[in-house]
C-alpha cells in the first residue's frame, strides 16, 4: 500500500470573514509569492510556535524533540513556545487573543477542523510556493534535495488542508481510527482472538460492523453472567466515543447521513440518518440485559481494562502506558459498515491530521525559516525524532510507516490495522458548505446529537429522548448554527 486515499476537504464556498471575535489580519493574501529555500544556515532569527497547554504537554514535547536537530541546521535560530489553551470551544478565542497580543506565533497549531478558521481569517499562508520550489529542487537533484510528496509521503494528509487548490498546513503525522480489543476480557468471555473469524481482517474477509456487534453481544452476555459480574462488575463491551468527530463522521458517511446537502441546506432529517440513529440507539439501550456501549459516567474504560473494544487513533506505545491494559491488547481496522441488502455500500474509516501552518504576519525571512522548520519536521530525521519522543501513530513518510518504525517493539500487535483499507478513509466535511463562523457550532450540534443517542446523561437528561426527537433537536441546532 503506497497511499492513504483520504477524502480531501472540498471547500466549495468562498470563505466569508467573521463579524465577531475576528482577528485583525489582512483582507487578502497572495497565493503566489517568492520564497527562499536556500536560507543561510547562520541566519539569526526567532521562531514562535503555538503549542496547546490542554493536551498534557504532548505537542510541546514533540516540538521540543525537533529543536535539537533543527538547531544543527540553523544554530542561530531561537525557538520560543507560545503556550495557549486550545479546545473546540476556545480555538477562535485563543487565536484572536494571540493576534491581539501583538506577539502572534509564526507557526499556528491546528487540526482537521481548526484549520478552516485559520484559512478563512487569512491567518496562515498558502504553502504552494514552497511545495513548488521544493519539487523543482527534487527533480533538479535527482531526489537528493527538496521534497516530492507523491513519491515519499502519504500526500493526501497534506491535501486535507486544501482550499481552492492551495494547501495551508503541514501535518506532523497521520491519524487513522482503529479498533482496539482487550485480549484478556475476550478470553474470559470464551472468545479466542487467534481463531475467531470475526476478529480476522483480510482483503477477502474484512472486519465489519456486524462482526463488531456480534462480538459485543457475546461480551455483553458474559458480563451479565455470574463470572462476568465478579470479574468485571462495571464492564462494558464497547468504548466507542461516538461524539468524537473522526468516529461519528465515518458512521454518518457509511449510512449516507448528511448534516447539509450540496447547497448548504440542513439535511440531517433523512431516512439515512434515521437508520443510523436507530442502529446506534439499539446498541445503547440498556434494559438490564445489555452492556454494549459504555456510559462516560460508568467509570469503566478500555484503559483500565474494563471495556472489551475501543475506537482510537493512538498508537500501541501510547496504549501500553495504561496499566490496566498494557499487556492485553491488540488492534483491528475500524469496522467497515457495509450491507448491500440494507443499501450500505459506502463504508468509511475516520482519519485526520494535526500540524502547523505559517502565519501571514511573518516577514519574509521568518516565513522562510518557518518553512525550514516544517520541512525538517517531515524529514526522515525529524519524523524519527518525533517517534523517539513518543509519537506512536504512523509517520506520514511511506518508508517509516510501512517499515513500522513508529511502533518499534510492538511487532506482536497488528500494526497493519492503521494502514489497511486506505480506500475507505475519509476526513470530516460536515462544515465545508457553511461560513467558517459556524464551524464550531455545527460541530457542537453533531456532538450533542450523538450524545443524545448513546450517552444522554451527558446532555443533562435522565430519560433518553426518542430517536426522532434527537434528530429534530439536531436539525434545530444546525439551523441555529448557520443562522
């Protein structure tokens, strides 16, 4: 497998500017400008890099891991970390505050959803002039210098930040949702992970949603048995995190459920959404004889060894940090939702990116230095430095990803789970027909929809709302989000 075929975010509308909390950047910016990829190694400069303070220091750790190698290339460049709170609720506020401070970062941290705001507000520059220059250098030197995304990288992860033919963000790695399973809990439930056909994933016999549900039902039966109650009194079969965009987007795409149609009209109230919602509610229903979808308030989690299956994009090295599961887990790809008899013929697997874009406020020298930092981040040495710092998801470099360098020491784990079924991988597009100012409200509306279906306690209700009511509330929230 040579390419991860993620769906490119097709932003089909002209980006509109925010009217509230709007950073005072520039009204327009060129997408074709002169760049210098031959920076003098003795150049003196300061590079400010935005890192979250709300992720336990993860991204800061990655940047710190890159600094020594980058300093060998540019010893007189000083790296300063701009530490700020970043979350779904506070991203706009954080970026506005950073710019208003007069000391905006030169590299903005972003992800699959956040970048849309940065592009809309002209906060970051198009990277096309750099990619063009690097590709020309690659061709001129026979691959000894420069970059060739098509030859050496999973290039579609770069294209996720594309708007109007311009890419704006360099991803640090590729994130793909997989299905972890607790080998000890399955064994206790009488399920042999080595021989059970439902737990195998091949081209001819893929791991499917029906396989997962069947396994979860078996685990649920065990958890309600005397032995299961004794060993796992708070146990559940599945920690799905359906309110995570990478999960609910894949499920929606698989069912043909859309938040908006191609014209931007709210389209959540559909037969496809109803079928999906009924399926999820059936998984959630707990009448005393059902222990499938764990509640976020249950105290049970995959990490503490009390849940059998878990959707996650974390690598095995990260999972092994959890004492409750570290020696008792393996992985499969995200289960394919496909059933021709039910009209489900478009299975999807969630994927995304996290990375950095270059500030449009940079002067030319700082901008070129910022590019050199991003280029080092995706170089062989830079990616290896990230891996050594604990980045345990596949590298965006084909050689390191397929060589399994990113998970050295975990060859007993099915590492292909992160790389299989590339043709089904999709990134979120549910906000791309709307003004950027609506992005986070749209996201919140869809998150609440999923919580109402499978974890209503998080929305403050004691009795679950009907599926039809959940859809109606989501429709109302989406209309309000774009009004």
